[in-house]
């Protein structure tokens, strides 16, 4: 028990110390902290100096940074705004993923690797890093710009496309019936989860936040925001979707209330610290 605690404490100290040094150094040279985080993360990671263990607890800690980043990005959107972006999410995002898959499959077949290898490679190439792109857009205040909305539309589609890809890859050698059944079950779970979150969420979020805010406790308000964000992230994760998508929906629902600016300020320290640890 003691060794586990010592290891966890050592990991936390290494992460916090490097984060402080990186931010100070980047500020001195007028560089984005993101660059420093990536360089130091590569250096102290398990494949270089090995200062940090490549275990499940470290990866989960890093994942929370992406969750709160997507939550803060969701605060910049609303459901009506997202509906106006549906042609970007489905059209541009779908075109990007499908065209990338088609090109990689064609190249794989041309080199004799087979279409199964092409789908596996194409799925990896078609995905982008939501954390890196979202962080860059947020730092440059470009989330509301035309190219910012286009990029977010593609990223949202990629988050959704991960689900069928993860189902298809292990079953490339399975029969068509088995594959269709697996895709059908996953699509049903995802659709039910999204409909519940978007349908019930709109009706429940405002009165619940009114009740919490009426208690006039800043600690309670922050705890409620954390609970709401992680709850929706857990629901989407349980439905086979990503944690980040649930956090985005949580931010989007809160953006339609009058507490958006207060929530954004309250969550910013958690987001920046954990996102730095992710990189």
C-alpha cells in the first residue's frame, strides 16, 4: 500500500514540477505552452527517460484533461448552433473520414496488403487529435471563426466515427451477419444515449442549476459542474462513445443557461492543469 502511494505521489510531483517549469520557460520565450508540454512529455515518458510509468492510472489522469477541454469547447456552442453545423459535422466530417479511408484502402490494395489492412490503417490516419486542435483554436480565440467551426465539425464526426471503427476492426474476418448485428447494437445504444442527453438534458439542466445556485455556495456550484460533466462523460463512455463527446454535450447544455460565463471561469484551472498533464 505504501509503495503504491509513494509511486502515485512521485508521479504527481514529476508532472506538476515539469508543468511549472515548462509554462515558465515558454512564457519567457513567448512560445505556446502546448509546445513545451509535448516536448517534455516525450522526454519524461516511458519510451525516453522513463520518469513516468505507462500505466492505467496515468492514462486516466491524462484523459480528464481532454474531458474538461471538450467541456469548455462545448460552452462555446449551443444546440441550435450545433444544428446549424450539421452539414459541417455530417458533410465535411463524413467526407474527410470516408475519403481518407478510401485512399488508404486503395493504396493498401495496390501494394498487396489487402483491404482489411487498408481499413485499419485508414481508420488511424483519418483520426485527428481533438486535444491538440481544440487547444490551439481555443488559445487563438478561433472557435467561432469559419475555419474553427469547420475543424470542430470534422472533429465531432471523428469522435462519432471511432465507434463503428472500433467495432469493425476486430470483426474484419467475421461474417456479414455478425458485423451487422454488432453495428446495430452499438448504433442503438449510441442513439438512445444521445437522445436522452439532448432531450432530457435541456429540460433538466436549467432548473437544476437554478436550485444549486440558489444555495449561494461557490464550492457546491463547482462540485455540481464537475459532477454534471463527469456524469455525462461516463454515460457516453458506457454507450460505446467517447468521454470527450459526453463532456462536449455537457458544456453545450450549460451554454444555454445564464451560468455559462461563471462555469467557464470555475472550470478553467482544472482544464488547463489536467490538459497540460495530458500532453
